[in-house]
């Protein structure tokens, strides 16, 4: 399926949204995004939000950016809004979202597994107050470290940084280094090496070098 066909399929399901002109590289969608969600054991929520979405022409290799434009969601960090940059919605860590895109490479499916859970959590917070129902990463470099640590079940923040450093290296070089998991074996013969297979194929070494620069040294 081409990206144009993917967008057409999405708009067929989301009649309140449309394609609008954009100076950016990619496709800009805007309008009312409607959804209905009821997780197992959770409340039923049926609602809609005014959303703007920039879809890169290279999706799923590059990920969409979302904005809530109806002034319903407060422009605050504790509502998962990137207030220090472009006020887009923060739907999770970069690596986690890339894994979702690999598993759900259509726009409709990707949105249902990223945007919809966020909007569902917003609705519940509006109804009941309190914090978001899902676990939350810290902001900035701490959040990057927590994401890697939790995804790979690593023993420490230092190990998480070391893993990204390994992913930024050539495989034959990384395999000779002592594994950061604490097993006292070379990375090349540790079980962690197998766990990192998906991550090594997920992005380039250049991406991980840039990711590493934003993590705490």
C-alpha cells in the first residue's frame, strides 16, 4: 500500500478529517478525530478531538506528529504536550513508538495503538481528575533512559546508556565489549545481544548516535 492509499483508507474511516495544504514535506491532515475505546475492565469512552496530524511521506520509517488544536487539552507538560518545542502531543518514547509502527504499519492501526490510548486517558482525566491512567516516562534525558531500561529490563540507568552506545557501534566492535547487563560476558555471547536484534534492525547506527547524545552520560 502506498502512503497515498494509506491516507485515503484513514480518511474513509475518519470522515471528520481531511487533507489540507502544507508547506512541510509530507501530508497534513486536520479535523475531528472520532474514536471509541473500552479496555478490558475499563470505562467505555466515545468522543472526538480536533486534531492536526503531519504524516511523513516515508511513514512508517518516520513517525507522524500530532497536535490538539481545539484548546481542549491544556498546553502543559503534565498533559503530555511538548511545550518546550512545538506543543505537539507526546505519545511515548521514540523507540517504543517505532516498535509500534513496525507492528502496525498502517496509519489507521498506528493511530489506534498510539493516539487513541492517549485521547482515552485524557477523557478519563477530564471525568475523574488525578493523573493519567498509563505509566508515564520522565521528561527529557531521564525519560530516554527510563524507556530503554524498561524496554530491555536492564539493571540500571548506566546499563541503558551503555546499550544505546553499543547500538551506535558496528556490530563486530560491540560484540567484543563487556555486556552492560552485569553477566560479565562479552556482549556477543550474552542473551541481551539477541534481545537487541529488533532494535539494531529498527534504526541506523547514526540514529542511535544521536539518541545517545540526548541521554545522560
